[in-house]
C-alpha cells in the first residue's frame, strides 16, 4: 500500500499536550460511519469546522455538518481549520477518489483543478447490447446492457458515434457503447469529448492545496493531506 503524506508538526508543552492528545483521540473516534463507507468520487465532512465552495450551477447539496457526503465533482474548494481543543475544533475531511483515499487534516485549503462539472445524462439501451473497453467493435466486451436498462453517459467521441458511460453497478468505472444503440435523454453534443487513448483525469484527481504553519497549539498534530493508494497506482506531486 502506498501512503503519500505532506504534513506539518506543531509543538507545545505540558498540560496543553495532554489536552490536545485527548481531544485528537476523541475527534478521530467520533468521525461518522458515513466517512468510512464512501463510494468512489465522494467527499465526507468528518469533523468541524469545514467550509465548502461548490462548482458553478451546483445547489441543494448539504455539506455543513459531520456525516454529510457530497459528490467530488460538485466541489470547487474545501477549507478545514487547525486544531483548537478549547472550542472542540479540528477540521477533517475524508474523500474517496477512484481507488485512493484522501484525508485532509488541520489548517488546509484544497482546490479542485477540475473547475467544471461535466455534463452527464441517462441513456437507455435499445436492445441487449455490449459495453466495450474502447470505442470500436474490436474492443473487449466489459459488460452488457439489457433492453431498456439505463446508465449515465459522461463523454463522447468527437464525432459522437460512441458514448462513454458509467458501468452498471459502478460509480466511476466507464466503458463505451455505440450511440446508435441507445436512446439519450440529453443532447449528445453537450458531453465532453474524450480521447480514448489519453489518461482521463476525474473529479479530485488533479488538485492543489496549501497548509498553515505555526498557529496550532499541539505537538505532533498533522496539518496537511494524506493520500493512501493501491500498490500499482502513482501519485505525482509538485511542491511549490
């Protein structure tokens, strides 16, 4: 398991340390179950205080108290506050991005570099059809749809001949179907054009963040971001 962490340690002494340690343990123990059962490309408000700015056009999403969950592509910016045991505050956010888990701790501002929420709408199969790994009839079959089954289209080829869809029973894995074999509930041309040969960057998969320094009262309290990913994945970071 690859663990990538950028954090800052803060220092204090004596009784303050004991108070911080007790509060940190209590805060982590109180993180809601919703934050440990996230689906792919979701973020969870884990501990107060957290502030959120949503993407343009996003409304009606609750992300104001512990246990609230929001889709990653709905979020533009997250800000979490540093530890303050006296007021019982230590901002924590847990997010699931593809197969990786992100934890934002302490005084951190996180900005999603994917600044638009891509168009998406339902399509239904006109009959029993194959979902393929690529936009050709020679590509491997990865799943299938029965007549009338509905899935979400999230992209298209430039000529709109094939649609990129979310696989059934998945929240992020995608495949391709011929546009001629489905009925779309939206304008196909409104979907993002996808190059099937290029790496695809999904919600939260490109971001930048910065953390505060020197203003937390506790010893060895992380203030930053921790990323936990499978062994076969890669995390690229640039320190500015």
